[in-house]
C-alpha cells in the first residue's frame, strides 16, 4: 500500500514537472512611452508632417523657414497639403490660426534634400468680418509645379452706399532656385476661376 502511494506521488511530481517545462511563457506587456513616440515622430521629414496634417509647433516650424517675419510666433500651425512631392520643389501648404478671429494659409516652396524652405508666401486669409468696416479675404489656386495665383477680395464700405467688391488677382512663378517671382500679367496657359461678385455681397449689404 505504501509503495502504491509512493508511486502515485512520484507520478504526480513528474507530471507537474513536465507540464511546467512545456507551458508557453506569456510574453511581457510592453508599453511605448510618450518620449519614444516623440522620438519616432522626429524621424518624419517636414513634408511628412505637413502631409499627415500634424500640429507643428512654431519652434519646429522656425527650423524650416528661410524667413520668419510673416509668421506670428504666438499662432498655432498645422500641416495641410503637399503638392507635387516628386518635383524639384514641393509646395507645402501650412495652416495658421490664432484660435480667435483669424485663419491663414502659407505656401512654402521646399526642396527635398534641404531642411529649410526656399521661399514662402501668405496665400489665403479668412478673418472674422465686421460689417461696419472694410473687409478683405484671400484665396489661392495652384496650377502646376511652377505657377499659382492669389485672389484678394475686398468689400469696400461707405456709409449710406452699397458695398463695392474689388477683386485683385496676382500671379506667381516659382523659379529654378525655388524663389517666388511676381508676374505682371496672367500667364496664357492657365485658366482662372470665374468670380461671382453677387455671391460675395452679404445680406447685410443688400
């Protein structure tokens, strides 16, 4: 009887030892720290950040700007769109917002193998409108890797008179060095959107 109990005990010990030996180990839980994620995001190029529509702190944006004079340091910046990523110079659109009354867009001419853009220009504005004073806004259109335009729409108000809408189109060419050249007239090869003046006059002005 004692031998049987001993044999059973030995059998159980062997069985447990075999089970522990062959039991699959649960892989440890890993977490990615905020610092690690930030380090990973640092590997993105500036154009990657713009394409991904990421927030761009001004300190980071400043590293890629040839000239920061037209960029308010207290505003909030975010990537918008990258046009012609395969061209010699890509055109990056960056949103700027003061989180109060103004939202602007900047066009940056960027070469792929450099960290600093070649040139930049304010191409769109959309500010809160005060119907008691003159007001303007700007929009843009990119036609090809070298040519784009901006259209400024001004609402000129005189008390007691109907609002006058003034439209100014400006045409630009990107030269071989990435600079933005202002043209004296519209290039013959591009088609400019038709402007509807009636659609620009608000109900308050009618």
